[in-house]
């Protein structure tokens, strides 16, 4: 953006210039992309409700588990085994947890009658011993149940373990009972109360609808809004068996998803329930399978404090509530429309890619004669020339040269120039297409003479026979009309350039050179065309005509104003122009870069 030089620069508007291509193929591609993008934008606008302002749900959860279970246990009394049935209710198998979770006990192990004292540790690889030397007094192992006394005592039979100070007898390391003692817990039900709030929309509701039948049970298709769930049905929805999970325990997630449309014309806000197993399903292969913890019930017997240690296996249910509430908002609609407008530019990007790719990689119509297979390339090349303008960085060291016997222009960098321009290969640059509209500005005397019937038309061609070289002609000259440079040695290489790359006639001998470059009438016409009130006095006429002749030659041979600014005139042409329009002092400055 240009710097602000005045207040007028502030009140300006800039817009892009568009090239319109009349093409059935590209027009079809454009409308295909536009229809595709419009369909996607419209579908997303309606299906995803992009016109709404969305807000995440804020919720609270409360649960109630109901059910009765009968448990039969074997106990030893007076040396006899007895089966004692017991009934467990909600207070026995549910435990309060923090957050949106609840726990249901499904299996347990009891160690009854524990009291503080000294007793042998349960035999494991770490606690087995053969003498007191194998036990260390005061040692506390994180895996142990107490503090070692330093004595090795008999545990059972000939098996000895280290004595510990702990709750005795020590809990035995046993496997969970199979089948689970509370396997009937799959028939338990849980009522989930979920209150939600969208404070930004000032909307509050809950999952218990008015007129709810309290005897209902959730079913995915028949009763999907019932908030009462049977535990066995929850596991069935995830493809698991409750009886198998009840042995070691596990973790189950209950997901409540709220997708609320709070618009008055299509109000809808109902929960959607789903279930997900959250723990490791390969419980038998895991090092720490299932879900369990320990707790104790304390009591006194004969003034001695005792406890019953219970290792509980069960299922923890995590209730996960998420969702959004949306309401129409004009700002969101405008932002969405504005953000999707850029998608319509995909057609432009794709078509430009096709034009640039085929025009750069295929045959060039102005370099090689294209065959039928290259016709699409030629068409894209035409579009490319109309659409793109290639420019080079205007470096002072950049130079362009043109030989009359070559179809292209050569670009060289003065910094890499260690010899005359005549011998430098340089980079080949395609010659810009000629704009013939400027020929209408030339005087009528340059136009074709009237055709005389019966008289043959003669076309003067540039001869390929080189003129004999004069004694002062340099070695690099190929036309026989070049002269040595008058510049210092450090700049001589810039003027050591001939109009031809190979031997042949000089371009200054052609009729076109005489009419387009040396014609005084043409040069005066061009100078007055540019500046009608220009006064060509005797002192400045030759200088102005000479520089105008330089410009006419560069525009003629290089075809572009941008290239002409950095063009180097051949020595023969430069001296021909100087002889026609000489300088009074006789000393010339040579090439001057415009940058």
C-alpha cells in the first residue's frame, strides 16, 4: 500500500482487475465447484445449525439405586461348616462417591475378628523365612500388612513367615469368589436425575419429564427417555456380560448427551443416553484386573477393639454429561456466511492451477510449432499471457541483449560478466509478443505505398553475407560495422556487443532500421506525440533525436518497455545512430541504468 501523502490518499478505493475467459470447459469447472460449495454450505448451515450461538451444558447429577440381594456364605463354627444366608439392601452394597459417580458392590472377601497384636505374615515370596536372620526388626514393606518384629515364627505346619505387629489374623490373599456373590445385582435399577442449565440462553430443564411413569425401565427403542436403568441392560448395550464383570469389578460410563435447539419455531431439548465400558476389558490378562477397594467395620468384644475387614469388588458407574444448546443469532449467521465465501475461490485456484501447469510444462506456441497433441497447451498459453505479466526484479546489474539471428532474448547479470557481452551465453528469455497498435501512431509515410496492378511485390530481406571487416573492427564483431569501446577497461565489456551471434549482414543495412530508427521525421513525430510543445532547437535536437532513436531500437528489438530499460544496444547500431545524430563534444557516456 502506498504511503499516505495527503488526505486525498485516505479516501481511495482499490479493486482487482479481472480477466474473463470465454471457455466452455473452464466455465463448466467453475459452476461445478460453485454448486458443490453451495450445496455443502447450505447443508452445513441447516444440519449443523451454523446460524445459532452455541453454549456448553452445565449440569448436576443425583442417583438412587434400588434392589435387594440374598447372599449365602459358608462359616466354620465349632469345627462344622454352616451355610448362612444373608439379605443385603441398598445401604450394604452402595457406597457414596465424589462427583457424578456411584458404586455397586458385586463381590467381596471377609476377614473377621481382627484385633491389634503379633502374628505371622501371610506367606509370600517376600515374607517366607527359615530363621530370625531372614527378618528385619522395624522393616515396613509397602506390600506387607504390618511392621516386622525380627522373629521368624511358624505360620501353618512347617511353613514359617516373619512375625509382624498388625491387625491379626492377617488377611489371606485369595481369589474373588466365582460366581460373584451378588451376581443378582444385574436386576438392580438406578434412577438418574440430571438437571441442566444454559445460562447464556436463560434456559433450565431436567431429564425427568412431566407425567413420567415411575415404573418404566430404559429401553433404547421402546422407552429411550426413561431415566431408570437396569444394570444388566446397561452391560448388554455395550456387548458385555454382567455376571463376568461382577467377579472382579469394572468401570462403566453412562453418557447423557443434550443437543438442544432452543429456537421458538423448532424447540427441542431431550437427552440421549449411551453407554461405554471404561476399564480394561481383558481383566484376566491384566496385572491389576477389575475394580476393588477395602474398608473395615469396627466393634468391641470384651472391651477389646476388633474389626471385620472387607475387600469389595464392584462396578463404578461414571455419569458423563455433555452437549450444547443453540439459539438463532444474526451475528453467527453473518460470520458463517462470510467465512464460507472464500470456499467459492476454490474454482479460481483450481482453474489457475490448470492454466499455469499446462502453459509451463507443455510445448510453448511461440518457441516450438505445436502439434495436435499440444493444442490444449497452446490455448492455456494464450490464457496465461492474457492473465499474467512476468517482470524481473529491477537490479542495476541486470542486462538484456538481442541478436538478429536468434528468436529469443538473452538475460545476463553484470556481476557474472568477466568478458564481452558477445561471448556470454546468459539465460534465454522468450520474446514478448509484439503490440502492433502502436504502429498507428507512425506517420503515413511509413505505411505501404499504393499497390500498382501488374507490378510484382518486392520484399527486401536482410542479407546473410557479412561485409568485409575494416582494420579497426574488433575481433568479437560478426557484422563488420562495430567499433571499439571508448569506455574505461572496467566497463568496456558492456559495449562489446554485435547485432549478430554469427557472421552475417549488419542490421543497420536493413530498410526497417532506416525507417524505424534513423528516420528524422519519425523521431520528430514521436517526440511531438509525447510532448506537443517540445521545441527542437539546434543545440538539443541531436541529443533528443539520438536518445529517441535508442528507445525506438530497444522497443523494436525487445518488444517490452520493461526489457527495454535494461537493454544493451549493439555497437554497430549505437555508432550508426551517433553518426546520424552526433554529439558536439564527441564524448558519449554509454549505457545508463534507469535504477
